[in-house]
C-alpha cells in the first residue's frame, strides 16, 4: 500500500534532482555551450514542478491518476500546470488574498469607519483592495513566466538536438542558444525554484503543516 510518506519521499528526490540539473546547467554554460545548459535549466524547472505536485499529493489533495500520471510522462503537461497555477502558488498573492479576506469582514469595516472615518461597503472595499493588490501581486511576472513556459519544451529540444526546421535548409545547433537567452532562463528558473516552488517543498518536507491536510487543490486550476 502506498502511503503519504511515499509521496513525500518522492518530492524530496524530485527537488534534489531539480537542484542537480540546476547545478549542471551552470557548469555546462561555463564549459560546454549555452544550448545544452539551457535545456538542463528547463529540466530543473520540470523536476521542481513535480516536487511541488508530490508535496500536494502528500498533503492530501485528491489527485486522480489521470491528472497525476502525466507529470511523469508529459513535459508540456508540467509546463501547463505551472502556467495555470502561478497565482495560486505565489506566496505573496496568497498573503494578499488572506489580508483582503480578513479586512473585509463587517467587524473590520465598522472598525475602519470608527477609527479612521472611512466608510465603505464590503463590495466597495473588495473592489478597491483587489485593484491595489493587483499592482503588487506579480501579474507582470506571472505573464513573463507563462510566456517562457509556452516556449520551454521547444527551447529544451533545440538545446539538446541538432534540428532541421520546416521549410529551411539550415541546421539548427544547440550552441545557437545565446548567453542572453540562457541568462533569461537562469533568472526565471531560479525564481521558480526559490520563490514559487521552494517554500512549499520546504513546508511539506519539514512536515510543518497547519490546518486541514485537504485544504487547497491546485490541480483544479
């Protein structure tokens, strides 16, 4: 019988492998070429996504096999999942959402009027708060990462293999990937690992889980 601990072990292994690919990418960029290095960065991101999903499986998310197995079989499935889930797993977005919820209660609005002289309905407050938080909750960054994910699988293949584009008579080589392209991937993958995925992996791998283990199901995004 597979236990929750089995998924936690898998999450730790996937996270460790993500970091191994990341270190390999930096070495390859310095000693081989940026194309192969860039591809390993994308593999690092994919393993980090896998680690996150395994953490959610450990935490009790009801993930059916048809949604779970593709994380081990389909590269673009992983990219699509992260693209859809950026807002939901962004720690700052979750914090801002929690703050808005706490501040929009009838009691909080009554206190706001009494202490600050600001009177507004709950609907007015939510509209204003969401508009304000949307300026700082990473919308631009979410779009940038989503656009990068749209091209990630093609970038990975072009970094690993000699290619022949349709309607072209010129070979595409892995070393055609530039230092600038590699550095963009390095920045994005670093942020995916350190900011979007890392905190959740750390949270679950140290078993500091508060509240209901079934709370939240990012695979429904």
